[in-house]
C-alpha cells in the first residue's frame, strides 16, 4: 500500500518558527523548526537543532528540577515564570510564506489546505488563550505501539498532567513497556495538539521536551499550571 504524500507549511508562532505536515487524511505533524526531528530544513534560517531535550536552565536553576503543580485557577500573570511572561502570546499564528510553500508542494489538495487552515485557526486561538481543546483530524504516522501511546495522550483532559507509567496504563501497555512509552512520547510528531508537554516524571518534575524545556515551561504556565 502506497504511503500518503506529506505536504508541509511553515508558520510563525509566539514560540518561534514551526512546520505543519499533513496528508489527505489529516494533520500528521507540528514541529518547532529547531526540533531534532523536524522533517524539513528551513532555507536561509537554519537554526541549531536541539540536541538535548532535557537541557536548559534559568537563573542558575536546571529546568528539569522544577515540579509542576496542579492548576490553581489563578490567572495572575505576575505570579508566572519569566519564561512564560516574556512570550508575546497575542502574536498568534500566521503563515510564514504561503506562496513559497505552494511552489514547494505543488498544488495542495483541498483536504490538505483545509487541515492547514483549521490547524492554524485552532493554534491561533490556543496561543491567545481562547481554546483548550483541538478538533483538527490527525493522521499519526508511527509504529502501532507509538500510535497507541499518542492516541491515549491526545485524549488527556486539558487540566491534567500525566506520568509515563500512568500514560502506559491508559494506553493499555504492559508495565515492562513503560520505558518504551517514554521513547514514544519523545517522538510525538504533533506538538501541543498531542500534549506531550503535559507528561512529567512520577514526582511531577519536568522531563525532556523535543521543543526544548523553555517552551515546555511556557506552555504549562500558559495552560494555568504552576512551576516551583
């Protein structure tokens, strides 16, 4: 059976340049441009890829030492982490260069164009604080084990964190495969929409994030979680 052709579109987000990928059945990817597994290199704007998703510090404190607290409902932005407050969330989302994307991909199928437009609208609303749940159809590409983990993660309620072992139980995998769950989470192709940023260690400490721990901190704070 022939694999579906993947089409790509670059977008600008409050957290930096990103890439969408889709086929005629749904959204297949959302990557920040400096992610190690970002599927395309961006011409003339090559940035150094994130080599260690567990690295990062702020004011001398390693970010992976932070614990994530459950959401308190406190909306006072003054109490949030500087990695959140320095982001211009109201910038929203915009196509980086639709005409260049069109030339690179040829004529986009109507379904792919629709998935790109829906994804951009939903991400724009998410970054502006107007949306907490995504509805764009997904076309997840991976091993059956990986897809099972990603689908379980996609169903996580927006106000909840989850540990790797809890995610493994939710996905219905054996306890002996929980380490593989961590590997699958690290290879999640659809950032934010499949919320791998809300996967934490058993003691609620931050672990790695393909888009970088600074972005993970900002995303969690954006969703109302607190870090200490």
